[in-house]
């Protein structure tokens, strides 16, 4: 398998696409296509699908395949698409990753193997897991380092995997003190860290950019706002980037701390992108007061999402 450093380097804003459901909880594939069109029109440099903010944990295997093919066929190369293929089983994760590659994915994103509150794998098993996944494909692997897995992935261990496993080259860091970890990871891994990325809805984006992050995987509701931060920073205007961050921070914070994964869908429904902002049971629908608070903050910024479908 070819090394990931020989291929395109992906940078910028790669938001997570929410999974669009009808009010009865069934998949709304037409709404899904409109969601993807909006995200591209809003300036997404790429899109991630089937992630945690896509409610991947409420989808059947069959639905995952349907959504993957619908997304990749509809995006049709307009922007690169990252497919989340996480699974506890090395074999199943590798099979999912190969299917994603064959369908046209630019990259796969994978969490370390975990299940429930107590099933964890030691470092040796995690290294072997990512080796199996890497060996199955020719596209980059992004390791998602997030608290939900309950697995501690030290910067030295991540850097070692980047050096020893050919396609492991991108890292979405969304743990406490993410900037410090990004800085250490880049220092230890050097050129093998092709994509040090920010996550967690961009709540720590400025600190992470200062630490060397080159990508941001955020919620899908306002890529145009995140682009203003990222583009200014990439152009060397860190002061303008900071000003833009401060302007969008109330909305970033509201999504991160109040609305969660439902936020993008609420914004999209309000702007006529989709007809239903339902999340799948047993997740609760957003409380009306939270919804109004989110929209009140968003209206001050006038993101494209509130105008796209009107």
C-alpha cells in the first residue's frame, strides 16, 4: 500500500454531515442530498459522513451503506468525502473501510476499538487494529481521538503509529488540552503527521490553529463561518482570524454546549434546507427554548444556512 504522504494533502473545513430523518424516523434521502448541496455551497472544503454527529450509532448496517452511496454519488467529486468506518472488530472496520474506498471516499475516519463503558483494547491491540485497517486500503486513515472512546491515546503512541502504519496520517484531536496534544504530536511525528486536525465543533479552534492544526472537523450548520476563521489564518492574518473566531464563538459555543448534534439540523430546517430536524429516538428532540436560543444567536450572524432554502 502506498504511503499517505504521497497523496493529496487535505486541509480546511471538513464538517460532519448530519443524517437527515423524516419526522417518523425514517431516512430522508432527498433531504440528505439537499443537506450536502448546502454544505458545499456554504464553502465546505470537504465533508465527513457517518460520524458521531451523524448519529451513526442509531443506524443499521444497511442504512450506513445506503447513506454512504447516496452521499458519494451525489457529491460526485465536488469535494472530498471522509467516511467514518469505526467498529470494534478489526475485520469489520477494514471491510467497511475498503467498501468506502471502493465507493469513492477520500479518507476514512476511525475511532480506537471500544464498546460500552468497560471494553477497551491495550496499545498493542490498537496498533494491530489500525495496521489491519491500513493494509486493507490505499487512502488515508484519520484516527479520531475523542473522550467518547474512553481510550487514552498518548501523543507518542499516535506519532509511533503514524511512523509505522503507512496510511495512518490524519488525527482529529478533540480531548481536553487539545492544543498541547497537537503541538506534541506534530513535534514527535514530523512529516508523518500529514493532517493534524481540530474537532469538537471548533470550540478550541484558535488555540489548535496556533498549535499547528491544518484542518477543522466541525458541525455542518455553518461552514461559511468556520471558513472565515480558517481562511484568514491560512493567509497569515492571525488577527483577522481571531476576530472572526470571536464573532462566531457564541454560535460555536451554543452548538458545543447546548444544542449538540441536533444543532445543524435545526439550523437547516429553519433555513429551508430540510423539512424535518428530527433526531432518532431515544435521542431527545431539541427543547423549544434551546431551539429559540440557538436561532437567536445564529440570526445575529446571518449564516447562509438561514437563507439557503428560502
